[in-house]
């Protein structure tokens, strides 16, 4: 029984810390782009034509650059 006096507050502290970390991750934008990293592993990083992981605003500027198309 005396162990519960230590374990219950410790468990509440751990849960509180986990909730804090979750809200920090959401506020800092960790969950903004869920599909980009999943699609970016399918393409070669050295390919200049690869635009799958670029945000839409950057794609428009990349389309205007003089990138040779094959």
C-alpha cells in the first residue's frame, strides 16, 4: 500500500509530461505534413526534377527555374 503513494503521483507526472510533449509537438508543426516524407523516400534526392516533397509555393518557383527536362 505505501508503494501506491509513490507510484500514483509518479504515473500522473509521466502522463502530464507526455501530454505536454504532445501539445508542444502539435504547436511546433511536427504534424503539419504527414504525406510529404512518405512520398519523398520514393524519389532520388539527386534528381533535379523531383518536386514531390516540395510545398506548393516552392513548386511554382521551381517550375520557373531553368531545369532541363528529360
